[in-house]
C-alpha cells in the first residue's frame, strides 16, 4: 500500500500484524509491532498483538501486554478481555474468568454476547451450574445484550 502512495490506517496495521503472526509466526508479528511508529501503537494494534498471544496460548506474554496497556492508559476493550478469558478456558484456568469479569466491571468495560458466553462456558467447566444461571439472569437484567442461540 505504501508503495502506491497509500498510507495504512492503524486498523490496517492491526490486521496486518494479525496476518503476519498467522503466516510467519508470532515472533514476526512481535517484530512488526515493535517496528510500528509510536503513533500506530494504539488500542487496535495492542489488541491485535494480545489476541495473537492468546491464540498461541502464551499466557505470560498476554498478561504482560494487558498490564502494559493499562500502564500506558490504553483502552482495553471487551475484545481484549474476551481473548484473555478464552485463553484461560483453553489452558485449564477457567477459574480465573470470574476475576476477569470483575475487572471488566471495575473498569466499566461493557460485556458483549461473547463475554457472557465465555463466562458461562468457564463456569460450566468448573461445574458451577448455579453460576451459569446467575449469568443468564444478569444478562436479562442488564438488557444491553440479549441471549442468542450460543447462550
């Protein structure tokens, strides 16, 4: 794109980072991120790298990056929390998901449908059926997210 006189947006760079990590590996994705200009290191590119770490089940790197985002006052979206909670469920750490939900609430990050679903899957994995029922009740009370066919 740059060769044709077109500049990549930060969104383009975030997508490019994800594609590089998929095609060439996480180290190449990290290198791409490091080489980005500081003005491009935003919520989008940080979230993209975080998602890459989560897909590769790199818990320590994902948590470290989330902490760095917070230190830099970069907005952490529900998508980033969802990626980390999915990582926890995939690595047998489902018991950590409710803590992430509490953190989201404390940070005023609105849960989305995916958030509620990963939360319920985590509770189901720990055999907390009453917890799943409480989440469904919360979804209904909240009213901003309607249960769907995956709920």
